[in-house]
């Protein structure tokens, strides 16, 4: 969870969804044990493969009932979750045939479909869906398989999930959607796919902003242009009534400020505190942004709810050059 900044967004993300996560050595070992019990190829060469298949046949015929698929303390469902995460299609199919629950969850409440989607394992995703995986199940915080795929940049998997009925408008408890997840990662391909499928690009997180605001604050010019070209509202409001141009101005991203102004961003829009983009730039000491805003017609004497103007803010912050420029445009305290 990010902290609030005076003129920036509070950006939230589903913790397991956008964190990379590491595959532990024990997980690798468990996977090899599972493959051995199921009779699939191991890393030990031809002998291991042959022995594996022999064990699998013996188990299938019921001659060694104590050598079960779920051995080594892991249940069928736990093995399915691990196999789906790893993308082990053959093991996934066998475990499902043996009765593993397709919608089982791990300790983070992630289903095999979510894990496979987040890793981009297309064939595993197809198999899970064919075996009855619920495409719209959610984690407690609201994460879905589509968000996992979108947040990790797997466009083909995301397309398949939508083809199978994934809700493109689903949101987390903090208001994040799949398009916002993809945009926050700078993935233009996934965002374009979701936009073309009818995603709401102006949806705002409860204590954050829209995908456009996030991209503007992160200085992602390519994403800003894509979102605008796909119909995002340049003047959409987010947390505390801020707009994309306020976020870009406060962060000092001159090129993005120019693009937004060129797309008719409301230069004198005021946020929940009565502050403007000019005040945001003056607060942070972004002289070049201040100049562009003034040249484009920013009102130099707007007063925020606390009575402060851009000039007073600049002086209080010790930004002498900005104060001089503001005065040259007729600024008053």
C-alpha cells in the first residue's frame, strides 16, 4: 500500500497479484516428487523416466495402494495447485482425473486457474476451464484470474478468459480492475486488448485514480497516449477529485502535461482542496511545468480552500524562480 502525497495518487494493488513471488527449492522438489509418483519424466534421465512409468502403471492397477498420488504429505488438491502454477499440463490432467478439486484454493485464496493465468500457462488454463474451473471466482480482496493474467502481461490468456465469460468489469475491494492492473505495469498490448473488449478505462480506484491518472503520474507517455486514443476521459476525476493533468504537473512530467493539455485537459480544474495543476507544479518546484501551464492559460490567482495561491506556495517553499515567473504573469498572494 502506498502513502498519500500532496498531489499524487495513492496507488493500491492486490498484493499477490502484482508481486513476482519466487519459486522455492522445496516447491521444485515437491514438483519432482509429484511427477515421479505420477510416472512423468524426471531430471534423472532415461532410467528415472522408465521407473516413473512403471510406478504409475502399478499404482493405476492398484498393486501398490500405499504409493498414492498425494504422497509426501501433499493432498491431491495441493498438488494440483502446485502443478497449475508450474504449468505441468500432464500432471494437472492426471490429478483432475484422480479427483482433485478444480476450484481449490491455496493459502492466499488463489485457485489453480488464477495461478496458471498469472504464469501464462495457456494449455493448463484451457484444461482447467474445460474441467469446470470458475472463471470469475475472487480472492477475498477481489482478485480474479483475469486480473492475474492482465497484471502479468499475458494477453492471450486474458483473451481466452474473456472468451469464456470472465467479467472484464470486476474490481478489487480497493476498486482496481484488470485494465488498471495492466496499465500500472505499462503493458500496452493487454490494455489495448481490454479496451477493444469494452473495458471501462475511466473506472477509478477508491483511494487512487484512473488508469490514465496512474500512467500520467508514472511518466508512462506511451500508455497515456494509448489510453487517450482508446477513449479515456482526459478530465476524469479520481481520489480527492484530482485529474491526470494535476498528477502529471505535480510529478513534473512535462511531456505528459503537454499531451494532456493538447487533448483539452481542464487546465484550471480544482481538486477536493481547491488546488489546481499550477499549484501542484509550484509546490514541487517544477519550473518548466509552471511555465507551460501559464503559457497555456492557467489562472495564476486561483485560491485554494485554505486561501493559498500558487505564488504564496512557491514563496513558502523557497522556489524563487517560480515565484518570479508567477509574478511576471500577474500573480498575487
